C-alpha cells in the first residue's frame, strides 16, 4: 500500500475536550480536529506515523521509539487524560533502514526491559494531542467499526513515533520524509503520517516567549505554503525568522514535504488561529 492520509495537526492540549471546556479560545481548532479525525477514519489507516518536536530526542539524529508501547498523561487544571498505545515495530524498523540508506542519522530509543516487548517510553503532548482526535480517544464510539482491524483492547491503530534533532540540516528532514514514504510503499498496510506542529509562540506579550512581530509574519507564510500545497518551500525560512517566531513545526513539516515528493496528496487548510500566544494550524492531505 502507501500513504493514504497525512495531516498537520496542533498539539496545544487544551483543545482536547476532556481537558478544557473552552479550549483556551481555540474552539475553531477543536472543531477542525474533529473533522480531521473523521477524515482519518475514512482513510482507514492501519498504522499512524507521527513526528513530534516534544518526544525523546537524541542530538544529531532522528529518534524513533524502539519500545513495544508508549504511554503518558496530560493534566490541565483539575482534569487529565491518559493514553497507552502500541508501537509498530515492523514499520519503525523499515523507516529506520530507509533513512539510513539515505544517510539520515537515526536512533532507536527504549526504556526499562532490554527486549522490545518489555520496554516502553513516555508519551508527550505532541503525540497525545493529535492522536486523541485520530482514533485514540476513549470516547470514539464505533471507531472500530470504521477502522478495522484494531487489536483487542486497543482504541486505535498502532503508531510509529519520531522526534527530530534540530542539530541536523533541514534537508535531512526532507530525506526522512522520503524514507517514510519508501517504507510505506513497501508495506502491505495503509499508512498515515501526522506532522505534530504548533507555530509562532511569540504572538502575545503575556506568553512565556514574549512578543515578536515575526510570529504573525511566519505563520502567514506557513498558511500560504499549505494553501499552495507546497510545505517544502518553508525550508527557506531564515534562522532569524525561526528563532524570532519561536516555531516548533518546521522540522516535522519538512518531513511531510519529503513524503509528498513520493506520494502526491492534496492539501486542504481546515483552520488557522492563534487564540493565545501560539499559532495552531489544522490541514489534511489526501489523495
């Protein structure tokens, strides 16, 4: 098979309904994420590959989870959500091999037991938030009827988790996306790719990174690139733009650009807003 679905999804976790009633003002983003979940369910992926900026990172390499499972908890005020998901070993290893063939440094990370089936890693908000809307919500009633087969006891498909090192050249991210696409083309299953991204973090003086006009400027460039179905052109952002806007989505989006080089998909921007100090964008990429 191949890539049947891809997306850019935010990870501002107050958008999860179980955590916040008002989504910190990001209700349009929440609605767009529900729509993204519906589109993903229609695409029926057997495995979801997700790239997060907040997972286990290894300097100078793209880190892949080499454990059997990943689990974590998100808390917001008095509420919390938990997630415990299976990691797909076969596709993880295939992507690692394809990346190494393209001379992209990769590292596999695990914790506790030395055997893969005895190890696990912690899930970050960059993985939990998108996956909550893409089949791993405990309230996804009937999801198993749409997306089959799902192993007994699982709420959604297994995953592959990647976290990039920003010490690598940006071109390595594009190559890693090509490796994902190559591995998917050689797999008999239906694969989805998720670029977990938030954008400018300097929209407001009250935010932890302060205010800089580059946040709005860079976010507008990201929106335009998605609308043009050309996320790869973001590789040309200057280091000053990246730093001043304090974006964390560039590296995962360049992976998506590499995927799109081998598997053409059509982009549709579902939402962009910056209700607090950071920008959130939701976009689907489908055949």
